[in-house]
C-alpha cells in the first residue's frame, strides 16, 4: 500500500538540510513502528520519496513524502504514532493513499509551489531594508509587466540566461507579505529567492535575503485536462 | 519558537548550521527559573565528534534526572563560526537554552585527547571566562575537567578550577549538593573550592604547591593546607548494572561520527597491554548484566530509531555473555533491518562465528591489532597474541568469505629495532599468502586486500611504559620508511597498502601527555597565536608549537626524549588509580625481560585494583 504523508517543518528546523531530514524520517518511522518497505539488494534501505527539497533557511506548512507500507495502518493511527515521536518543529498533518507505481510518485508529479515571504523580524531589520521591501511590494506590477525577465543561471555547462517570467505564475502583495506561486519540479523550477532578487534588481533596490522568512504553503501537481493546465495540491491526489 | 543566540545571516553563512541550534530529539529543556544549578557540558571538538561521545550522554541523562539541575551541551564552534563570533563579539552559548555559558554555574569539559587542549582555551575565551582560574570572579562558572586526560591534569592545571578523577556517575551528586548548599549560604568561590577538595576524586589544582629540582625534575608536590588531601583517589562505579544509563540518548540531525545506539557492555579490560592507558585506569574490569543490557538496547532503539547498535567496550570478546546478547539482538532485530556493530573483537573462531551472524561478510573488513610485527616485541608490550593466532584467524576469516583485512601496528615502542619493523611487512605478506593458499581461485571475490596502518607510540601516564623515551619526528618517519621499503620488497606487495600517522603530532601528544604545570604556558602561547583544532590535519600547524617552545623556553625534549629513572617523582603520582606504582614498575621490568603477564581471568597479577572490592578480581569468588 502506497501512502503520502504531509508534514510541516517550522522554527529552527529551517537550518536542517534535505538529506538530514530524510535521515530524520527514517528514524522517525522506526520510532513510530510504522512498517515500511525496504529496497532489495546488498544494502537495503527504506523506500522513501520526497516531493520537493526545501532550501536551508526556509520553513514549510506542506511537505510531502511517499512511502510503501508493508502493513496497512489507518490515517488516525499513523498520525498519532508519528506525532508522538516527532521533534519539536515537525508535525505530520495528513496521510492519504496514492496510486501504485510511477503515477503516484510524489517527486515526478511536482509542477508548482506556493510561498509566502516576509521580513522575519521587523524590529531587528534596519529601516533601509524595510524601505526596500515596501518599495518592492509597491511596484510588483511594474516588474510583472515585462514579457521577458532574463536571469543568469549557473548550469552544468557554465552560465546561461533564462527567461523566468513564464515560471512566475502569481506574485502579489498580501498585507506586509509577498505571495508567490512559481513553477517547481524537474521540468522547470524557480526558487523564490531568485524571483525576489530579480525583482529587486529590476527596481534598483538592494536588501539581503537573510532578513526574509520564506514559508512554503503548498505543492502542486499539474493535472492537464483537454490541454488545459490545472494545478492540484499533492495532498488531494489520493485514491 | 525559541530565540537563537546567532542570527540567520550568520547561520546561513557557516557550514552545517545545525551544529549550533540545539532542538535535537531527546534533548532536555527545562525552565531555568525553577532550577538551582545550570551545568554546561562540553566536548572541546566539533559537534559531530562531541555528539558521538558516550560519557557525555550518560552524565547528561544523570544530571537532568535531578530536578534542581539543568545540564546543557556545548561544543567547539568550527573555525568559520569561531571567526564570526570573535568579529561580532558573540559569546559562546549552550545549545538547549542558547544562553551564554558565562551565566552557568558549571562548565564541565571532557578531556579525551591531548590535541584538543587548545580548543579548551577556545571554549573559555569565547565564553568570556578568564583563561586562568586565579583570575575568575565569584560569578564565573566553575570550570571542571574530566575524562582520561584528567589522569595527568598538570599541563592544564592553571586553566581549571577543579578536575574530577574517575567515572562521573559516582561523585557529581555530592558535588552538586555541596554547591547548592554553599551557594544558598552565599559562600565565595574559594570557600567552595576548598570544601570540594574534600570530596573523594575532586582535585583542585590551586590548593597544591609544586617545586622542582635543579635538573628540572619534580621535587615536591603537596597540598597547601592540612585539610586538603595529599592523594586524590580515582572514583569508579562498582555496580555497573544498576548504574544510570541513558534510555533516551540525544539524536542529532546531522550525521555524527557515531551515528548509532551505543551499548556499553563492560568497562575496563582484562588484557594488560603495557602501552594502554585505558587498560590500566579503568581497572578492574566490570561487566553489565546481560538482561539489563537487553532492556537498555530495547529502550534506546525504540527512543532513537537508529538502525544500528554498537556493542562497545575495550575488548568486547572478553564480555562473558556476548554470545547470548548477540543472539537476543539478532533474533529480535534482524528482521527489522537493524545492524549490530561489533568493534574491538579479537579475531578467533568464536568471534568470527559471532560476526558472521551479524554482518554481511562481503561488505565488511576484518581488523587485527597485533600492534607489533615480531613475537619478541609483542611479548614486550604484553599483547598476548601469537603469529599462530593471527594467521589461524586470518585463514578462518578468508575461508568464511572475508577478503579485506586491516592491520594496526605501533612504531617507536620500547626496545624496538629495525628487525621488528621489517617483521610488520613480513607478517602482512604471510597473511596475504594465507589468502592465496586457503581460497581456491574460483571462489575469490577479487583480490585479497591488506591495509597496514602504523601509528607512533606515545607513552601515557599510569601505564608500565610511562617511563619510556620518545623520538624526534625525523626518527619516526625513518621507522615508517623502513616498513614501507620492506613491504615493497614482499612477494605479495600488490595486495598490501600502507598508511602511517603524522610524526609531528605524535611528539606534541607525547609532550602534553607527560607534561607538568610548566607546559601550560606553551599551550596558552599556541592558542594566542590563533591555533585551534590541532586534532584536524587541515588546522594543525607545527610551526606555532615550535615558536611557542622558543618563546616560553620550555624544552619539549625534556618531556619526550629524556630517560626517566624509575624513582623519579612524576607529575601525576599524586593520583591514586588503585593500580600501584609497584605493579607498573614490575611490568616495566617484565617488559625489558620480554616476559608476558597473564590476563586477569587467567591469573591475578596483584596490580592493586582489588582494593575496589569487585569486578573481575572477585569473579567466581562470591
């Protein structure tokens, strides 16, 4: 039985890297006594697939992880057992059953993600940076009217220019924060920081990224119907 | 959400920020307003090393069981963080509360190896604690040192308020009770230190006076006051079975060096190798009851989720219930993909049988530690291992499917000559030959691989070799060259790989291991020159040490290369480890005669550890 867990990762756990979170969940599954399938071969390991790695420094309300269960377990039972052995900062919020095989593979489904960005600690942030942030929020429209937004990306074959405009699906102000919906996954991926940097550059503003808190709010799969793109949260793709 | 001591801008700019945030699973957070004693427990090396240390996990658990104590952890900030903290004037903080160490009642530092001494000064300095104990005011934490290097605390004496000699499980409660009482009474630091010196195992260096002879040797070492004990007695737990053991060890997010459950099956070693300090200071050997170990294993695996458990001790094959314990673990956890690690096994039929039960033969390599190449020298060091044992063990291992063997040796041992060194190559060659004889061509999985590693011998206090002379770095490299040259001349040289240890570090380790109070100025000088993390090759700079010797006028050769007479007063002689000086002398003389001493289970050799009234000394007698 293949299932998808949804969990949140908040607070200091923003400093834990993706690989360490994978190791964390392997241990957590054993602590909770959840019977997960292992790979075959010389050195068996738990089969786990994470939807979209979270950058160090960012938090998330919505991380997805797929596993295969040897012994089926109810959603309530799984959540209660896991949450009784979680470290502070991580909560498992949902479990759904998903399709077997590739069709249900979290990582290959990812197409977009939502982020909310704001100044982490306004009191400790210099006036100058707060001003830049407000300026940026006020002029998002100007930035988005461009049909072509070139950024220089470092790829395998050196530097290359990429147009990130099509990768920004939504970018607007909500009170003092910025809401961002960007393409994500293996097909096309835009990091929220890259969008913000590009916007700041365009508006001739400057501000360090570390004063911002970036929280991921949703991860989507693209379910095309009749050639029309439709984004559905990964957590709603159960069977 | 807790407040971190360091800003995001810094944490996102250093390597592995998780080293500095705490919040690990099973870490303990208390309300600081409801406790009387705040204890910062420090391992003066980088987080991943410090988090792998069992002793701290035991004491962390034990201290935090007390309602009036909150024990937190602190490690050496890596060089990148160290730099930022100095630049921005950020005080060193404890992981759990993120509060400055300066706010604590105690700073406890475990001293596991000599090459961390400069890091101890880093910890003090970054905390804002004066390096010299005599400069500390009443509201500074009490700085207390422990661990194996505390058995010769003298080179560090000026930097510590007190040392704890022995195993922490025994006297900390007494110390805390005294501290709490005296703090409430508003007593001064000096008054507390004086009272604490009456607790068995507590050594307060400022209460002792040292004088030297004209030739630089120690003349006298004595307490300044009548009420301060002249000898400090090592403290050990006699009932290990019922001693505290952490049921919920702290689990780091980032991968620590020891990324597994550690189950200590026994303490001490029956073998009596003459170079080995652990084999002497942890006497007598004490075992834990197997039923209790099974329970500990269960609760720790459950509370951590680790996928490996390590059966730890100095010589695990000598644990009499090993077979039963392994059977229990294999039976219960084999299906759950939990691996059982068995380091420190002596390679014989019994161990190979156990090892084949717990691990995939093809993945693992076998480790032998003959320590010396020739039988003559193995007898001198009392490594009760014959060439027959080694070759017989290797033959069985090869037949069992192993093809990779690691061999550990020491160079620079007392009485060692070039023939002994060349015998290292010969032994490796014979082992390779055994492979080709024992394993038919069609059954070989690739070539046989023998890795020979040599370290240079460092004489340690409280061993029969505490009187031995050391050599210069050039001499050591010459010894290694002899081995290397001879290996190249062997028939099976293509199957043998040779590594050797750094020579300069060895000499410094030797200098610090048998140093006295005068050596402290060198450590301080080296630290002041910007040197930390001496144990890390990329950070170690020998020139800084050479300059410090020059500037302080301390001659390292006096401590390393000078022959000591057997009746010379040694800086650590005031410590009583139970094992008598007479026994060590006798063992030194037996070594010179090439005479082997039987292990504790074969025959008691009267080392003196019987005074503790238990352990292997009384096995089968009660």
